[in-house]
């Protein structure tokens, strides 16, 4: 008796089987492709995210291509690695349709022409009527969430950048990296040759100054970029410009920078109040010939704000603060040292200006701004050092106290055990878990479980007749001391 | 669509199951295991407490299959000759004497070895050759056993006094070890009803020797795909604690793993199981379903497992859970 005595047509079988398997393979391939392309997109989107965060001064724009190529490479590699074969597709279909591996077996033995294989293919053909799409539904992959999250992060950074800096300029970083390897904004500004755009900057600054009264009210919400320009390399470069150099020398400040109107002073006082607590990073300096008019407006405002601050501070206080600021941060931020020096030298010269009035009106606010920028940084550093020292002293005394308590407790325990030991006799049984032990001797430096060293009781050592008693014994143990 | 001849095969096996079902209530997996062992050419070991119908099941199977059937009650004083047979002195009419081999109860198609662990190891070993080689050697003569030959042994896991646990070599010769469990409530009600009936149902002989051998030949043609075969191999390898990729549960609780005979058993039994379900291919489901019965008597747990109250089935279940799936 044969399984297929002339019952199977050998010529036209398996067409439906092959079609179903091929459809399943294509669908699986599409799913794998989408999943892995989304992973690739995630990798590629990491480039814009980093660019938006670090800026083109830290991360060159060409890195975008690197990330894009890396994403494509990751996707291509993973797709090629996970590309489903027809056998694999048939097995997945079997699992989804619960056809007990009939499809995969028939596909596997598709080349065989004997009766058994033909009959099995015939049986497999009967279960190929299912819906492949329903068996292999598209599910939102994890990589999709990763890509969406990366996209959202990129958009968030873009919004943050535009909202904070009010510009689409990608050069300045959003975050300041405290890594010595990266160029800090101050170092970048110091390395930038001042003569590159100095004349143009001066000209633009003069033009901007004329428009200053018009733009100050509108620029009020942009306090952070202002302070960024004031604290960062913008201020440094401003000091390197002709007008600013004269100002830092205490000679031509009054000539080059005409005092703004009272309204402007008032507005600046408000701006200083808003901008002083902010910690936005300084804007990266670059080619001043390409600076926008908006940035120069901010620079001018920063100058005026700084001068107002210097004029309204008392000389004694500002001198002490400036000294400490110079002593602490002179090497790191020369611009701030220059500010303090200007405050000392120009205090008497500019006291008669109209700015004095505006400065007095916003004295408290200006002091806050000055505290946030310059000398009080040194004060804060000093305070931090003092508090750290105080904390260390306190912790040391605490440790000593704990050590003393521990020694006293150990002494008491020792006395207690010595007294107890006089009355105790017998043996101590220590039970340990045999499987968790590590046996290592000086002669053999290998790890092994207790059982590996023959420490366990052999099965044959326990007579079968006692097996029930032993099991009962362990059951009793488990009942008495449940884990 | 043309039909294959697998349907008559399935119908014949189903008829045997139905006949056994007239006597045995429930225990479908036990009945199926016995049928699988018969068709696959293996032997089956049933383990369960007394009163669950182990002996009745095997006796009913013998009645339903129209095969020579013998029952051996194993006792401590049972001797190998009591199983294999012995040479007897015959005296003819002329007064001449000659030795004649009197066949023992092992010469049957179905041999029920009841409470096999009560016999001494010497007597148990008398079965080794018969089970593996299908031959019996006495003196200088070797007698071939009739085909099909199926040893169905039972043993009681509770009573250990005066018993001799089967040695590993003996256990390995059983294709499957099937645990007979207590019946469900409704099954017990049915058992009681049938017991109270004045007339006991009769079992018809639904399959003969030739049919069994033909089904066995067909079962040998059942296809097994490479990935299913690999699953059987991986399962057996996963029970061996010394292998490179042995799972943690194996390293922790198994002292000796299954021999390659375990993989052979999985494939052989899987083929018959597929045939019983109307398929001409072994599936991963067949392998997974048969793994406990085919491997539980082929692994030896270590003392840690006994101390933690683990059984072979519990360890095998964890191993099966660790096997990859196509889902």
C-alpha cells in the first residue's frame, strides 16, 4: 500500500504553495525593510540633532552627510542580514496559520518527486487558502518610535534655537560643552583675527546705534541673546573693535558711543533685569562682516547695559568685586576682566552723563546684571569653595564619630561573645548552597561549582529505598523554613 | 482535489483508539503514546500509582490489535528463564532424549511487563536483548522475535521497598515513558458507571499484524524538515550539561543528559504522531509535545534538583521554553 497510488498529479502541484510563500516573503521583506529603514533614519536624524545642539562651529555641516550615509549603511546592512528567505517565510506562515509546518516542509522538499513528498505537498496545498496579509499584519516597529522621537527632538531643538536666538544661524551652539577638546567660545573668539571684519563692524555698529532707539523696544524679549553677546566672544570681539578698544582704555568711550536717550536707558535697565539670571551660552564669534544687523543691535544694547552698570556701582564695591573677579577668572574671560577695569577707571569720567540717571533708576536691576556677569562669579566660586571645605570638615568629624561608635560596639560584642564562649560546647554546622560556591585553590586557579568538584552527593550513593525518605526530609525542611 | 491514502491510515488508528476508549476512560495521551510506540517499533514504560488502569489499558490494546499477547508479572523471584524460555528434556517413544527449547512469554507481539521494577536486575537484563535486538539467545541458539514486538512495562513510583529501579541502559530502550495521572471528576464518574454495568463492553479487533506493519512502513516515509530535525537535536543537546550552549537550568540541575537515542525517539515518535493527525510531515509541535515522554527517562537530575523538589518534567519544561520559536 502506498500513500499516493496514482492519486497525485505530479505536474501542476505546488503553484498555490509557491505563490503563498512568495507573497509572505515579500511582505516580510517589506516589514523588515520598513523597520530597518526607520533605524537608518534614526541614525541619520542624529546628525541634525547634534548639529542643532552643537552648532556648525563645533560640528561641521559636512557631518550631516556622514550621518546620512551611516544611516543608509546601517539600514542596508541590517536588511541584508535579516532578509527573509522563502523557507523562513513558509515557517512564519506555518506558525501564524498553525498549519503544523506543512507549508515549510512542502517548500523544503519541493524538488523531490517521490510519492511521499508529492502527497505531503498535496496536503500542504489544502492549507494555503489563508490570508497572507492577515497572517502577517504590519505592526508599528520599535524603530518607528525611535525615529519619531529623534524627529521630535530635532524639531524641539530647532524651535528652541529659533525661540532663543531668534535666528536660523546654525553656527552657535545651544549647549556649552565643558570638554577641553572642544573649542570654547572664548577661545574661538580669541583665536579669531580682529582685523578681519573690524572696519565693517564698526561701520555697522555706528549704523546700528542710530537705529538703536527704534529697535530697543522690539528687542526687549531677546535678552538672552543679548547677554550671550555680552558675555561671549561677541563682547570680546567688540572690545577688539576700534571703538571698543578705546573704551576699554578709558579714552574714547564717551566720544564713540554717544549716550542714548533716557527712554533707551530705561529699556536697557529692564533688559538687564531680565537677562541677568539667564545662563544662555554665549554666541559663537565668527566673520563679523556677515553679521546681521540684528546681532549688532544686540551688541550695542549690551554695551550700553554694561556702561550703565559700571556707572551706577559704587567704586569701593565694584573695585573689590573686580579684583576678585580678575583674580579668579582673568585667564578664562578677559572680556569680563576688561569690564571690571572699565568700571574702575571710568567711574569718575562718566558720572556726569545722562546715563547716570537711568543707571540710578535701575540700580538694583543693574547690580543683579553685574552679579550675574562678572565679579560675583568669583564670589560664588569662593563661596562654593568655602562651603565645600565646611562640608568636608563636617563629614570628617561624622566619620570619626561613627568609627568611635563602631569600635565601642565591637568591644561590647567581643566581651559578650567571650562570656558566652565559656559556656558553649559542641559543633557548628554551616549549611551553604552547593551550586553557588566558588572553589579556588592556590594550586588550581579555576572557578568551579561545588558539584563540579564532586562535593555533591552522588545519586547512586543514596539507596533507592531511601529516596522517598530523603524527599520527605527535604519537603519537611522546605515546609519548616520556606524561602 | 485528489485524495491521498493517508485517510484510511488515520481511520484505522482512530478505530483502535475508539476500541480502547470503550474500556479506558480518558487517558487519551496514554493511549496515543502506546499506539505511537507500537507503530514506531518502540517500547513504552507506564508509570503511575496503582489503580489507574495501566494494566487494563495495555491488555485492552492487545485485545484490540489482534496480536499475540502475553503478560508477565514481575516479582523478585522471577528468573530470566521464566521470561525467555528454557530447554526442556523430551523423551520420545523410543526412549530417546532430546532438548527442546520451550519459548517463554517474551515470544509474543505484545508483552505486558507488569511492575517491571520488582524483578531483580538480572531478570530485567533478560529483556535488554529482546527489546533492542528483537532476538533471544539461549545457549548457542538465537531465536528471532516476531514482528511487531512491543514491550509495555509498568512501574509503581511509590512502593520502593523490595524494588530494583531500572538501570539507565534499560530505561534508554523505552521509546516513551508515559506518566499515568489521576482521572478527572467526570472521567471518574464514567469509570464507576461502566464498572457497575452488568455487561462489560467487548473490544473488537480492529487492526492486525500486517496492517500495523504497513502503517509502520508509511510512518517511515513521513517527512521531517531540517528545521524540525534541528529542533529535536537541539532539545537533546540542551539536556546535556557538558555541551557548550547548554542552558543554565541544565547546568544547574541535570547530571547526565539524553543520549542520541533521545533524538531518534523524538523523530520516530513524531512521525507516527503526525500520521495519527493526518499529516505527512513532522512538525515542531510534534517534537515539543513528545519531548517530555521521550526524554524524561533519559536524563538524570543531580542532587540540587532533588533538594529543590524539581522533577524531570519541570526541568524539561524550562528547556522547552528556552527553545526558539518561529512566532
